[in-house]
């Protein structure tokens, strides 16, 4: 058997995707051949298929070690929808369900079994494993094995025993988040020194990164952000404390946002209920501590907001990575202030960790603060932290889109540092600013600081500007927050050249607050297109409720959008839509064809006037960028960019020859097939007749040129 052909067949027929993403085929081949692998792949990059497909090809059952019940349930439901015999063994099962699943395992009736690490290592389950044929072990969220990582789980350390007990069974460890230190520990603790390493790029180009260096009125600004940019869209809002979670969720609900709380202080049932609503309902905003999120497979989370500074760049990357898993545009917004730094430092200092761990946690926190205070591309810095490289600025972060103004902060910084020195290196930012601004009060007189040389020398800046300056001095390493947990600032060795006037300092100007006013939600689609979109979503929801699964388990939004764009009229045409495998085609294909039939093509125009998003694509195209370059720059799919260019062709703004480069004979053949359809050009039929050699985006451009030629 040609394993590469077989894996591609399963990808297409079972999962409904036409081709593998980068590295997937190599990882799958490696596991099929019985070799171990370490896989680092960004969230939404397709890690699950890397072990699911080999488990379906190899003899026996694939054992997937997963840390969370919610993740197991999501994966099992999705697999059953495509006809894969899958189960999950966890504490949510009744005794009868547990016994039935174990019997299925003994009988060889399961292709994939998800199990928690605690359950896997029990003597009873270890005995059961000795009785069955095992295809592979997949260790998901493998960063949990690292004591240096942001989500350490002691149960994961025991998984090293798998290599000793089942030396012939291939193992794959997978994670989306691991810096070099964490990566080395995963390899060492899981005995993966001889494994093949597959490191895909960490970039998530569809996510726009934004940081606000002033958290005043953050709650009001959060509301405006949701109302302006993501009304009635799913999102996650992270808060540092349980109390802030409850208060923020309640306040958002009062303002008309469907917000739910989630934190470890809630009862397990309340947490489960809220998580279930988040997964199964549209437009829910989950306000949570970091207890929420690992393994959440919801593809249409449009934004992740941090109301406080995360404790590390690993945590930040992992949490923001829960947005935009479907590849569509998403946003990560972070509010922070200096108090966050002080609070997180206190957490580290008051923890039971040894001094080495504390020192590393402090370093991670400093790197996180440095990221926030950048004046250059955030994505380049974030990727560099994980050993990845982005050659040019991304064009999709706040700094690239709106470069910060800088100013010569040398003199002001010298004043701030001198003030720290003359007050004894033991006071916090607020008091130091009072000294610089000359606030003559009882406390000032008690310490005698109304008489020191730095009293009142900083009136050229206001309080907010001084706060920004102190944050940047800490981020740049000129100042350190004391280790005793009181928030006092002290000088570091790095500040000496600056104080002596041997170097100058460029600082970032404090940005002005966004003052846009909320506006009503803009529909994703207008007119007849909007009606069809809602009809497809209603059908999906109806089927999901019948099955008792989240709507995205039936079809992702991207699949519904493809149905709207390509308008399949037969089951054969529907089978070519990305995400429609054989089992889903059989179960749901006719239902969605019936919906599409209720909205004839002439009632739902595929093209129209040039919108803002199309205009942006056309502008970039005129600058000499290719469709692929534009797609990467904007965080969109190439097919989407080609649809924009098709609109430009139809409007006479772009020439077909500028967009596509295919043999004249093939172009003539495509045109001839389209002309056979008359006014009702069906791209699905043309695509099929040409044997699939031209993708739908290219065909849309040819159709647009044909329409333009006929109309002119």
C-alpha cells in the first residue's frame, strides 16, 4: 500500500480537504512508518490530522493523551461526524459508560481513544493497554510536561514510561507553544531525543495584535471595542482575578453583551454550563481567568482581549491563539499598566517555587513587558521569541498600522532616575510622580522630599506621560521593581551611562485613547446574500441541535461561505467544497443543497460594487503585490483575494492578464465551457469538466472577465 496515497485519500474522503498543509504529509508518513515525532505547529495549523490519519491507517487504536475533558469531547464529536469510531475515557462518564468503552477497546471496535494522563497511568488502564493492539500514542498539549512552561501538569512527567513499556509503538508529542527551553525539556522528559522534529512557523497572520499601554477606562474601552468591531461575535476576555471576571461579565451583560464568567472558584457544573453555551451558541463572550481555554476548539472566536498583563509571552501566544482558528481575520487586544507588573511580581515572589524557577519567571515577565513597550513590529518580536523569523514587518499589528511617535526622552529619563535615587530607591511610581510634579502634601513633608533637588522638576509632563516613561524605563532595564513585593523602584547598572549623559534615549509617545463612537452591527453579507447566509446558519444550527453538538462540528463558517461562493447544485459538486467529506456529504449534503435551491443565483449576486475590503486588495495589487502576497499581508485566504480581484476585473479596474498566468489553450477551454452555460455560469461544472486543474478563485476571475467582455 502506498501510504502517502492512502493518507491523501482519507484526507479527502473522510475529512473533506483537498490537500495537506505544510509538514502534515511528512509527519503522517513518519508515524505510519513507526517512528517518533515532535510537532510544533501553530494553533489552527492542523495538528490533530497529523495523528488521526496515521491512527486510521495503522493497525490498532490510536491513544490520544489530552489534558481536558472539553477538548476530548470536541474531538470525539467531530470524529464521529465524519464516521470515525472514537471515544473518550474521563471522569464525566458513568460506571456503565466507562465499562462499555473499555469493552469496545478490548473488542477492537475503536479507532481513536482520548484519555487523560491521570487515567492513562493507572494500573488498571495500563493492564488494559497490554491486552490491545495500539496504533500510536499522541501526547497533545505536550508543553504541559515542562516545569519551565506556562501550564505545567505534573501528571505529564509520568508519560515518559510509555517509551519503556511500549517501545514498538510510535509516539508523537504536539504543542503550539514552546520556546527553546521548553522544547528541550519536552524532548528530555518524554525521551524524544531520537524523534523527528517538525517545527512549523509560529506565525498566525490572520490575527491582528494590538496593545494599549494605558488601562484607564479599560472596561469602557472594551465595550467600545466589542460594539464597534465585533458586535454579536464570539470572543474571550481574560482577567487576572476571579473578582474582576465576575464584575466584568456582569457589567458587559448590563450593556447588552452576551457575556458569561468562567473561573476556578465556580462550581464544576456552572463552569461546564457556561463553557457549553460558549461552544454551542453564537456571539457569546467568555470572561475568564486563564483557567479557561486550553483545548477549546471553537473556530470562530473573533477576538481575545487581555484586561491585564499576561505572565509570559508563551501564555500570551497560547491565549491569543484561541482567536481565528478558522483562518479568518481575528484580533488580540491587550490592556496593561505598571500595577500589573507589580502584582505579577508579587505572585512569583510569594509562590512556593525555588529560587531558580522564580528567577526564570521574573525574566519571562520582563520579556512580556518589553513586548508591550515595543516601537517595532510586534509579530516579528513575538516570533523571534520562539526562534522563528519574519523577514519584514507584518503590516497587521498596531505598530505597523499606526507607527508610534517617538521623542527624545533623555532629560526626562535622567530626572526620573535621579528622583528614584534621591528618594532612597524604595518608593513606587505614584509617589515618585508626586515628587516630580511638586505635590506638597503631608507624606511628602514627613519624608522631607519637598526639599530634595528633584522636587517639582518634572512639570513639563503630565501624570500619564510620567507613567508611560517609568514603564518604558522598566521595560528597557534601567529600573527594576523591588523583589520584596512592595512595588518600590531601584536603579540598575544599565542606567549609569544614561545618568552620566553618555547616551541618549528615544521613547514612545503615549497614544491618545480611541474616541470612536459605537455603531450598529454591520451584517457580514447584505441583501439577498445576507438572507442566504442566515438560512445556511439556521440549517446548520437545526442539524447541530438534533445531533447535540456545536454548530461548527457540522460545518465551519468557511465551508458555508464556500457554498455561497461556488453555489453547488448537485451532491457531486457539493463534495468538492472544502470541509465536506463523504460522511458529511451523505448526512447533510442534500439539506444544504435544498437551502441553496431556495435562493436562486440571480437573487444572490456573486459580484457587486467595490467594497472597502475589495478596494484595499486592489490598492495593494496596483503596488505590484501578487494575490498570494496580499493574502499573507492581510491574513486572508488566496481564494478570497482572487474573489476581490474578480470584482475588480468585472468593474474594468483590473485586467485578467494582470491577475492570472495560465496557458492560452486552457484559458480558451475554460471560456468555452462557461459560454455553454449562457448567463448562468456554474463554476462547479467548469471546475469538474477541467479536471480540477484551475482553482475556483482563478475561474471566478475568468468568469468576471467574460461578463465584463459581454457587457461592454
